[in-house]
């Protein structure tokens, strides 16, 4: 038993350093002990700033009015004037049978398509371009259920923006009735 312990001790003393530390060698050294940390203080002024960069006071004194104006320029919104219509044309699709129907709805009215009922709350269109786009507020209910399957605004030019999530039916507005 003593011989075995002595033999193991001799092997460990004669083993190279990389074998004792898990196999890492000089190629994988990170050099973390070589990082030089320079504190920010007022005594090392180089070009008006501390050697390590801007001090907290320097950062607080930087002008920011220009940046805020640039943000205001970027985030300008375009708002168009819209007019309410007397009704809308809505396209309905039965994904199971492939049936497609254009439903003509009056504001406040509804129509049945397959096993769903589609109600039109309002349809609005751009004042200067009646055929340009349609914004329709729709409520869709499945037969036998009081809770709506969909309730909200849909935009004709972007039907996926607020789409109805139903396994069988799909609805989207086409245009508003202007007469």
C-alpha cells in the first residue's frame, strides 16, 4: 500500500503542468491578468477629457436638444381625414370547402356565411380618396356562441394587421360603400 501511494506521488510530481490543470496550455490563456484599469479622475486631463474618457459631469453637460429634435423629425405621423360610409363589402372564405363570397353589409347590420355571422359596426374611408382604402369595424360570432370570434378594426390594404384567427373561416374588408 505504501509503494502504491509513493508511486502515485512520484507520477504527479513528474507530470507536466498541463496535465495537472485539466489540459489547458498556453494557447488558451486569456490574459485577464494583463488588463490595465485606468480610473476616471480630473487629474489626467488629455484634450479636455480624462484619460479614461468622459467623466460623469462631462456626460451630464453634453447638449441633447439636437438629438431630441432629430427624434421628433423621425417620428412624425401621417393622419388622414376619414369619412364614415353607409356600408361595406367584406370577403368571406370557408377554408374547408374553398367557398368564397362577397358580403354586402349595411352599417349596423349583419349577414350569415356558413356557420358564422358577420356584423358591421362602421366603415371609414379616406375623405380625398373614397376607393383608396377601407377601415371596417367588424364583429364575427360563431353560431351557437355568444362570445365573438373576432371584434375589432380591419384594414383593407393590410388584412394581416388585425386578422381573424379562426380554424375554418377568414374575413377581410374590400371597400366601403360610398353611396
